[in-house]
């Protein structure tokens, strides 16, 4: 394999070094006496230079290779993929990092069509049609580097604390929570469903004695929403823990986990995030504020906003207003909203002993938007069955799930969190489409 130097590493090499770089063409300036090519790879951009040798020049007859090189550079188009061997020159006058490479040879891997299908001002939907070209943007690459660092930090936090990573099935025989928002899939002689979440299987791991588990995997919602924060397929970050006393234990771990993830992103990408995205990302300090759902309603009402939802939950505007109020009061970008009404929570959320109209659950808001739901789960089989009946659910349909609780299961709880939504809010992007590698929504199944 040819020794290739990444553009970001060239600055460490001495002047006059012979280097091999590979990437795609951003621009070509084909002047009479000299040719300039801006080459980009996954780490940055570099200026390439070639003294031009033209047909009819005296040097052309004496050096046909130079003429051939000049002519080959003239044919390059934006997006063409190539490798270049040349001589590195340190020159502070060069705007791109004070470096340039004098071209010795060009190996064209593939020639791009001359007109790209999208431009800088193309709409987000148009860019999604040509996502593989859209992702060549430097800021797009940064988004997914941040995602990689963030996921790695989460995994490191879990593994250091003796969590087990599991991989739950995404084909299910029955609904995990309800039959709403489910994708049906033909499955031999029957019907399967794409998993909305790994919820039931996470709880099974508690019955199995795993203690602490996590998963980062796809989830599917047949939700016909066209908002900037919804997708029909998304990456869900899930955690479940045994032997907790309440949902407060889950919240403490949740905030520690997120703090570790963001701290790692700040340390590795803080400068690039500031320079490329104009975002000053900071590591959270201290515990995240906590308000009950009723307190949240009261705060938003006092701020002059009336929630229009009939079920009593917060709507997106209420989430934004509450987050702004908490930010002004505490400086925190996060807030836990706790103690949700039983009517708007799943049957498996544990209810308060002193007020069974409320659940031991929470939503976590980040920069004005909900990113996660967590709770202590009900582990007592008789109570669980009663709560399912209270929700009008068929115990027969839940039989396999209820079996998990008939042979002993510890008190437990956890959360589910949308990865792309977290990155969107962390980096102040306008849509989850930007932080999803290939977005899936009601009107998008390609590319």
C-alpha cells in the first residue's frame, strides 16, 4: 500500500520532503504560467502547484512529461479523486496553513462529472438527495467526528463501570409498547414488527442477572412527523441498571454519562467546533436542574404561555420556554422534568406509592428540546399486570414480556436517548438531517 500522508500531518514534516497525498479536487486555477489545485482529504485542504508547460513552449519539446502533466491537470474537475506525489514547501504566504506541494506526478483515481448536482445554497432536501456529495463539506465531516468521539466516551464510561453491552433484536413478534407507530414486516408465514426500542429486552437482561447493560443501535418509529427533530429510523442510546432505589439513581448516572461524553468532545474538538461551526461548547458542571412536570407547567404558564396539548405533557414551545427559564436561573443547558402523569407514561413505569397518579419517570431537555426519557420500571408482576390492564392492554399479548417478571427480577430502571438529536443540539444544527448519516423520514427512503 502506498504511504499516504494526511493533510493535517504535513505541517510536521521538514521543508523539501517528498510526500504522497490523496483526496478530491475542490478547485482548479489553470493559469497560463502556473496551475493551482486545492486538494481536500478527510482532514483538511492543501494547495498544489505546478509550473505550467504548454503546447508550443520551448520546454514542451524537451520535457514531454511536463506537458502531459500540465494537460492532465487542465482536465481535472471538482470532486475528481486523485493521488499526488510531490515536494512539500513551507511558505507562510500560502493561506492554507502555510504549506503547498509542488506536483511531481498525478494518479487520477476517478474523474468527476464537471457539474456537481448541489451547491452551497441548495435546500436541505436537495442536499439529502446527493448526500454523498453533501458530506464532503468540512463541517459535515466534523459532525461525525464529534459523534464518534461522543459514542466512544459513552462506551468508555459504561465499560469502566462494569456495564455489559448487548445487541437486541430489531425484529419483534409483538409491539414493545403499543401498536401505534409500528412498521409491519412480512416474516415467513406471519408478521413481524421493527423495534420501536429495546425496552423489553433491556428489562429481560435485569431478570437474567446482567446488572448493568447498554446498547447503541437502530430503532424505528412509524411516526408521520416532518419536524426538524424526528426521523423514522434513528440511533437509540439505551441503558438499564439493576438495584436502584428510584429514578433519581438513573438521573445521576445519566448526567454523569453525558458530562463525560461532552467533556471528551470539548477536549478533542472544541477548537474546531468554535472555528468551523461558531459554537462555544462547554462541559456541564454540577448536577442538572430538576423540576417536576407540574412545576414545569407552572413556570411556563407564569411566563405567559398556555400549553395546547390536552394530555398535559409539554409541547415543543413549552420545552423551549422552560429551558430558557432554567438557563437564565441556573446557567444549565440541561433540565430534568420529573414525575410525569400516569396517563402519559407507559404501563411499565413505576408509580409513586403516595400518589399513584404520578410515575417515577423523567424527560431530559437539552438546549430546549427533549432528548431522552427515563424511569424506574415496575418489577412486581402483580402491579405490572394491574397497570397494563389499567391501560386497556391485553395480558395475552404481553405474555412473553410478563414472563421476565415471574421468576425474580430486581428493582431497575434506565433511559433511551436519541443520538442524532443530542449531536444536533450540542452543535446547534438546525435539523436532525444534518447529524444523521443517511436520514429516513416519511418521504425519504433514498439514498
